C-alpha cells in the first residue's frame, strides 16, 4: 500500500504547479523551513510563500515538480522522506530540468495530520560532494 | 558558534567508539529508528541497541565514527542534520573506511533536550543513484 505521505507530497506538488500557495501553506508547520538554495533559508509560512512566488516567477510560471522513487522513514510522529524530485520548467529546454535527491521532514500536527517541517530539495548535496 | 547538535553528535560518536550502548540509548527517542542497511530498519531502543552490538562485532570492535562537514537545518523542535560521516574500523584496511553523507533527524524531548529520532547514515543513497 502506498504510504499516506506519498499522496500528501503529491498534493503539495499539484499546489506548486497550480501556484496555489495559500493551499500549499496549509501543508507546512508554522515554524517550517525551506532551503531555497544552499545557504539561503526561508523561515515560517510568510517567508516560504514569498519564496515560492519568486521561484515560480524565476521559472516563467511553468515549474512542475514530480516525485520518482521515494523512501519513507517513519518514527512515531516524525518522518524523513528521501525522494527523487524532478523539477521541470519547460520540456523543450533541458536547462530547466533538474533531478534531485531530496530530503523532507514531516511531523504530525494537532489533528494527527502530516505537515512539512523541513523542505530541503537539495538533500545531502548541501555538503561538499 | 558551534551548533549544540554538533556537540551532541560527538557524544554519540564517543559512546559508539567506547561501545557504551546504554549511554548511547539515552540519546534516542523511544520510537527512534536506525537504518542498519538499505531495507533493514531497527525500531525502538531495544532493537537499536542490539543492532549496534552486532555492528560493533562485525567491525571487530574497532568502529570509530567521526563527522566532517555538517549542516544543521533547525525548524522549531525538529532538526535535520546533513553530515559527512566517516566510519573507520581499521586504519590499515581501506575496506573498512567509509565516507557517507548521512541524514539524522532530531527532536526535542520532554526537558527540551535533543534526541535522535531517525538515524540514517546512508542519506539519499537509499534511492537509486
């Protein structure tokens, strides 16, 4: 059976594709962080939303994230997801196609629902290769 | 200033080197998980302690973990640490020297202290390269 976090991440990806960032922010914890790029971090929903708006614009409003292979490591109310994240901005332009091994940390919210606490699409590439 | 989690992880590494697994278990949450190897997971302190005893034996009781470059991504009571983990079992035998890009998830315990919830030294290598 597919882990519930796979469906959750799919909802996040659809919200990003549709640029529905208000809905997207419902999927983050209040003190969540997003790694915009190595060394640059957005903290909290307001900064994360602003970052997503800028990222969408940077990719000419054509950013489509999808997930390939995914492994969910669940420990009580916390989960680490290792995921092959594909970012496509324009299928005719290879420059805008990125294949990353991302690390996402989720925790259960007040109603037991999963929320994203740490969104790091760069995975372990944040340290020297 | 060095992040407090760097000192915490150093204490874990010393406990592993000294094979002081009772002390080591104080650094994990009750429902923590350890990725023993891809596809094999230890759940809870009892299984994790047993796994560390077997790992120590496998490496002829000479396993010495140390950390190189490290990045701490902290979001409220949760943190993801990306770390260059060096595992040495015998300096004269290159076969037993491993250099990994690990992912560790920590959360704050009842007294505000950090505890390891997800111990995955394989990082994003759990999915196909």
